[in-house]
């Protein structure tokens, strides 16, 4: 698995903000990431937050755990 961070500036109702997500770089349809954050006030904040989460997800993948996508999370009961 080749995880990647994507950071995008959004211009939605309510002003500009930053969005970040983490997905598999080989995913042909990146519409369901493993993690996301929206509404970050700066690009730096979005990137810092995503990189911290990337470290956690990478640790899970290295330990052999299956990563859960955002849309699948409600189906998982721990």
C-alpha cells in the first residue's frame, strides 16, 4: 500500500479553508479516503494534521491491520 496525503484549498460558502485527506496512491477512484479533515484555517495546519495521522495509519498498516475507509467506518463494530 502506498499512502499519500492530499491538501486542497477550498472556496466554499463561508470563505476559504483547507481540506486534507489520506488515500492509497494507487486507488483509481479517490472518493473514499482512509481519513480526512476539513475546515483547516491554513495550509500548514492541514498538512501538519494530515502528516500526524499518516504516521498513525502507517503504523497500523505496518503492524498488519486492515485500514478502514471513511465510508466503511460506520460498518465496523469494535
